[in-house]
C-alpha cells in the first residue's frame, strides 16, 4: 500500500473562485494567474477548473508551453517578460504576450525578427520598486515601443504593492492615471486583493484585464482581516493523511524530537503520515489547527520529516486509519482554510500551497 497521504485539487472550487473574480469585475477580462505550477496545484489539474478564464498569466516559458500543449489557443501572458533574446522566438512561435519592464527588453524586441508583431504589456513601477519603468521614463518607453514594427499592441500595466494592506491603492492608482491618462490601449492593474477589495466599486481598478491569483486558489489575500468565507471563496487544495498509530500518554510524557510537548495529563495522541518532506511546515508548533475525522484538534510536538503527532482528546473514537486533514476540505462538510494553518506558521497561504511536495500523490477531483 502506498503511504497514506494525498492531496486533492478541487476543480469545481477553482471554477467557482474564478467566477467570484468575474463578479468583482464583470466588465473586465480575467487572467487566471497560473505561475509557480498554478500555485502548487499543477497546471494541468488547475486547467480543468480554470479553462473558462480569458487568458493564463505565468512567468516560466516551460509553463507557457504546457498551457499550449493542453490545447489553449487564447492569450498567454509572461508576467516578467523575456529573460533573454531567444525567448522572443518562443513568444513568436507560441503567440505569447509578454511584459516589458526595462530598456533591455525593448532592445531585444528591436533586434527581433518576426512576421507577426507582438502584444506587450508595458509595466509601470507605481511604488513597489521591483519591476517597471518609473513614471518619469514610462512615456518614452511607450513612444519607443510604439515605433517598433515588432509591436502592434501595448497594454498599460502596473502591479499594486499594498492592495491587501492598510495603505491600499490610492497613491499607486493616482500615479498610474497621471502617467497613462492620454495613452491609448487596454489597462491591467488588479491582483486578487485589488479585485476583491476595490474592483467592485472602481472601474479604474478593474481596467480591461484583472489578474487574480491567490483568490482563485481559495486563499484570502487579506487574511485575517477577511477569510475565504467572507470573500465567498472555496478551498481548492486539500492535504490529508491517515493516522498510522495512536499512543496513550501519561501526565509528564514527552512527544517527538526534543520532547517539546509534555502531556499535562493522561491523553491520547495520533501519529499522522505527513511531515515537512510533504510540505507541512516544520516551523508549526503545538496548537496549530488540524482536523481528525472532521473534528478540529491541534498539533502536539515537533513536525518531523514524515510524521506529525496530534491531540486526540476531542476525537476519542479516532484510531489508526482515521483521516487527518492538514488543510482544505475534511469529511462531513468540515473545512480548515489554508490561511489558518499558514498564519500559525507565520506565513501566507501562497507559501504553503506552492510548497506542496512532489512526493504527495495529487489528484484532481
Ligand atoms: C502573481 C501576480 C499576480 C497575482 O497575484 P495574487 O496576489 O496571487 O492575486 C498578479 N500580477 C502579477 C504581475 C503577479 O506577478
């Protein structure tokens, strides 16, 4: 028998969450962001739920090839654009749209020989200070690009640094509008946080294309201010494993490496076939939430490579073979949002889902 651990990708939930993005921006087209192997879900599996998107946005040329290999003929956008000149040949061959964020990328385009001119997304640095032209150089970049025979369409784009936080979008939005107001072309600004929090009330945030990622994967961009329930999102990834043993502890017994948990009284614990080599964060400590047979309980002791130990006090009937849900959808309608586990690990849902290990058997359901 294979080790009793699995991940499920919920394709109906992916489709549901994509519809939520559309509801927030009904007059815009929607990029499903599928970078990082669809946030750890697997591009091929995610595609089953997301093929109703208007386009797929990603970073990696190999992932772009995989989307085309699935038969997707619509738009594909490289969010960081080309890394070297020969990437443009693949863009020409596969019909990829690509971001232009620096002069080197314009130089490469100017030297590129192509029959079909390219659709590019010209990126404004609106305060994130990672990629993009500053407001002072953006318009000359636009002029240069629009003079190239290699380019026939320029979408105006920026990425918002704090759409999920207290600073919000006022300043970058004002900067984007001041820089681009009289330039022609489509606009694209909103990630998940901007789509959920600001797009419904602000046409300027919706623009022509929104770019939701994390919300599509059933994680809230502004947890704990709002959880997936409040945003009407559904979990898209479940990580679950079976109990492979139980132990009866007496008061004072210690659990696991380093004995970091001591039983305060007699109690039963379960040993779950999931560890940090499966992508369950080792930094998690006692009290991180876990479901056993759909009942909420907690981690005790240190996370090891292949096992964790959980408190069975709230689930006295649990035994070897019982199901532990580490995040996602449990039995009997129970749910453990990935955001709660991520928060206990001091991180965000993005990191947990992207780190799901290769060795975990994963199926689309
Ligand atoms: C990753 C990414 C997104 C999606 O961000 P989420 O927070 O996951 O919605 C949108 N735009 C760009 C440029 C990105 O790199």
